[in-house]
C-alpha cells in the first residue's frame, strides 16, 4: 500500500536526519528534514484520501 511505503520511507529519512546530525553534517540533516516534511505531507494526503 502506498501509505505504508511512504510511512516507511519517512521513518528512514528521520533516522538519516539523526545520523547526519550525529556526524556533524548539519547541511545534510537540513536537506533530509525538508524531504521528511514533504513525505509527511504526502502521507497525510494519501491517508486523508483513503479515509473517504
């Protein structure tokens, strides 16, 4: 299901944010944060559509 895949991808991106931060790479962490926000928004849209 698309929502499950988006959720899994979002979890991985959030883990990548933590890893980049732990490595001191704030630029990459910021990029991952933007990706995470977009994924969360897409997931919200998909879940809202499925609830109809």
